[in-house]
């Protein structure tokens, strides 16, 4: 065989080997890319749509965005569910307030993720005691727990309680809990009292200055256990005057008051709609989020005290409060909730 033939055959064999190696590499690359390919439908292999895409048309009700779970009660964490969490986001444009304005909260499209529910009084602080022995602290605790469950189950919000048992919590600590938890809403639940045993009705407060004697009387009663001193007055005044929070708190209070009165009046004829009021409640001062205080009825009224002792009426109060919160939230850009996807067996 001539030297030329040997060289030609060697080169041919080398080319075939290179082609074979290239073919193997290409096949391997295609196999790897297939493992990570996203189906044409826009879904990954979990069946959840691409979180970067908006799903559906804008709606008028609360919408949802997934977040990781957080602590659900003061000092207590829920047991983690055996599921993975994936971000799923849908949104709608926030509506103007009742006065036609768009606050910064609405303009920025900010959502509701966590709500603090505050049951007034507790422990040695009984609050109002009715003529037949009903204690305000017990009444508002049960209503608060019922409301929290509704907010979790129906609205999808995460709920934090300032107290979930018969414990005394200082007024200033309640607001501190809300700020530490980075809550988006704060609702404090109380029951009213009057020297006039015929006084009836529901009313909702938001934080602001007032010169009304009746509002200041209620504030003075609820603030009785405050630990604030006179030298702190200047700082308190500055915190009360936060315009952005005042406007949204007023809107929040109006939605809750309307739902509270409508829901209770059906089963309690003659119930008075005492309206939305402003007052300097210590429990609302310093909160970094829209915050309100609801007076759900007069424990000092014998007839209403009898109703308030029943579980059904307490559930009605919680349902009415829930509808008010839901109405307010529906005017914002949506609700952030934890979206759950069950893991396959064996993982």
C-alpha cells in the first residue's frame, strides 16, 4: 500500500470519529434541554401558570398573590403544611376612595397580606361589665377569633391576634405587635358602655383629633390602661397627624361600620347606627397601617347583653365585620396569600 493511501484512510477514520463524538454531544444536549423545557401552554410541570404572567381579566373582588407563611398568632406559629409554595399573582386597579381620591396606597397598587385582629382588654382588665355579668373581654375575644377564621378561610389573608386567650396586653404593645409583624390592616374590637341603660347601637372609630365630647368620653374609657406619660404628648400628636393613614383608616372604618350595622340590624330591630367617628385612641396611635376600632354593641344595655351572650349573635357580629373588611380590601389592588401545591408522593 502506498503512503498516500495510508494517509487518506487515516484522515477518513479521524473524520468519522469526530462526527460520532459530535453526534453524541448533540444528543446529550437535546436530552438535557428536554428535561427543563416549559410546555407550550405556558405552564410548568407543576401545572401552575408562569408567575410572571397575569392571569384572567381584572376583577372587582379581592385577588391573590402567594407569599411565604408567617407567624399566625402572638408568640405561636402554625405547623407548616407539607406542601411547596409558588408565587401566583393576579391584580386589579385600585378603586378611588368614597371621596373620589386615590391615596398613595392605591396609586402604588399596594396589597393586603396580613391583618392584625385585636381583642380589647383581657386578664385583669375586664372592660365593661354588663348588668347581668357579661364581661367585655370575653365577648370581644370570641368575636375576634371568629373574625380571624373568616379572614383566613374566605379572604385568604394571614391573621395575627394580639391575644388569643384571657391575657392582658398593654395598649402600646398591641400596636407594636402590628408593626413588628408588618401588618397591612389593624382592627381592634370592643364593646360599648353608657350610664344610660337604653343606649344602643354600633359605631366605628379611626384615629384623628376631635372635640366631640362623646367621642372623647369613649376614648378616655378605652385609654384608661395606657402607660403613656404627659411628656410624650408631642410625639403622640405627630403620629396622629399622618395624613395618608388617616384617609385610608376613615375609608376602612366606613366600610366596616356600614356592614356591621346592616348585618346586626336585621336581627336586632331598633339598633342605632351611630356612624363613623374619629378619636385619639392610644391603641391606634403609632400603627403603620390603616387601623380602626369597632364598638360592636352596648354591653350596658340589658336586652343587647342577652343577645351578646349567644354564640349565634357573636357569629353574626364576626360575619358583619368580615364583610366590612372584605369590602374595603376589594377597593385596593388585591390580597396576598400563600398558594399551596401538594407535593407528589415520595417527596
